[in-house]
C-alpha cells in the first residue's frame, strides 16, 4: 500500500467485535474508512458502529477468508484466531497486520518468551513443563502458565508447594520464577509498515486480586526518567524483534531489586492504553489504523495525567446490564464514561471503563476511586 493509494475508499477488516473492535471501528469511521468486522456474536459491540458484520467464529476459515478478500487491510482486536488460512492469504499478497506469523508466535506464550530471551530481552526465568518434576525444578512458590489461550488471569496458577502439584494445569504449559514485584508496568508501542516506531508513556497497572484482571491504570507511572527510558527501550526492542506492524501492549515487571523484565506482549490495542483516548494527542485506537494502513504515526504526547478504571460486572449478578450511579459519577470533573454495549453482564466481565484527567496524578486517582465506588454494573438477575 503506497502513498498514492485512494484512502477515501479504503476498506478495513477487523477480526473481533468486542470493545476494542468497537473503538477501533469508531476511529476508522472518523477517518472515513469502510469497516467490516468478523465476530460470532449478534449485535456485538463493534457491530453497533461498523458498516458490515460477518457472523463467524475466529477459527472459521471460510469466514476469515471472506473478510480478507472483501477488504484492503485486515487487522485484529484479539489474537486467539486460526492463522493457517491467514498465512496463505498473507503469502499471496493480502495486507494483514500484524502478520499472521507474528500472531501465531504470540499465541504461544512459551515460544514468545523463548524468542525474546534469545534476542537478549530480559524476561523472568522460565522452563518448559514436560513432567511433574519440571514443576518443582525452580522450587516453590512458582507460577505455571498455559502456553495458549490464557488471558485476564485465566491459564495462570501459583503452585505454593509440592502439595499443589496434583492440582496443576494439565494442558501444555511452562513455569516461571515467582517475581518479587515492585510495580507492574506497561507500554503501548506502535510500528508501521515502514518500520517507524513510537511509544506512549509508561503506565502503572493495578490488579483486582480476586480475578487477576487489570483494575486501574495510572498514566504516567511514578518512576524516574532514567527508568522510563529503560522501559521504553526494552519495549521498542521487543517489537522490533517481532517485526510487528500495528499496536502492541508490552507488559513488564519492575522487580523490588530494580530489574525490568518483559512479562508478555499483546499484538493489538490493550487495556493499559484505554486512557489514550482522552489523555493523548493520538489514541491507541487511531494509531493502529494509521500503522496498518501505512499512514504516518500520530503524536503520542500525554496531554494530561490520567487514571483509567475498568468497570467490571458486579459479583452476584448476571443478565441484562443496569448501570447504577452514572448521574453522580458524571458530576466528577474531567471524567469520561465509556460503556461497551455488551447485552449480557456477569461477575467480573469487562463492561466499560472510565478515564479521569487531572494535572495532579494523585488527584486523578482520588477522583477515579470515588467514581469506582459510585458506579456499579449490575445484571437483571441475582445469582
């Protein structure tokens, strides 16, 4: 795709129709592009704002091929997809970014870690699990992870002692040393088709311990300039090693001894980058459109410190969602409310998020936590 391409008629395909696909679609429509999404769910969030919805699963090779054939550029809002047909289409010249080969590598967290390690990028100590003896090889406690299909804390288990081995994950897995974590950091890195790379500010992620889902994101992270530069350098090198095109969420650990270790990489817009919609000159959702269509990358300048908090489905409820407290929450200055349009809520399901801006990051956090206490997403049925 060269600079003389007629962008006024560009057709963008997005594999996945959740909240990430919805905001990507909205940004693509703002730029005048035609958007087709592929998702198995009727009236999924992205279907509500896109031009065409191909109803199909992410492993349906016929529907995947239809999406690619009908569009100029195909990209992703999730990585758990069938790559065999996408690799064939990519090899025949169809524009798919990140490439299906990058997606396939990232799908396997063990192979992802091996590549990063081989290229000199710091990662936690890890080992393939072939037997019960391997589970005990680092001593206890130790972290066990599935190689595939893990997300939002799923597919991750802490083995505290030898007594936990009978309850270990039975699918293909690997182990990692348990890190003494000071902070969990993240960086959104963009790389376009010409190899141009840019990064957003380093952010700190805080997690809901009940389900290990990212609860809130503080931008910028409270770290030194020297450490920020180191984190960005490691993150950008990781994406250059992958030769990825698009947007990548790089999650990292800052250890209590001051080491920076890459945890894992997501080849798509990431929860840690939601704050960019209000707080940065170019949001991560517009940036991915620019990157995969060979347009210049936008400015990642932070316009204001901000805090993003996920709105999760309340415990004890499921069914048609009901938002409690929205009137009072929107009285908080510089608060933006996002609801994803999912038609069914259940405990801890990501239903929306809020972003709060303030010149003082501590004030932003205080306002966000106040809103968190007010806003509740409940379902029509108690469980």
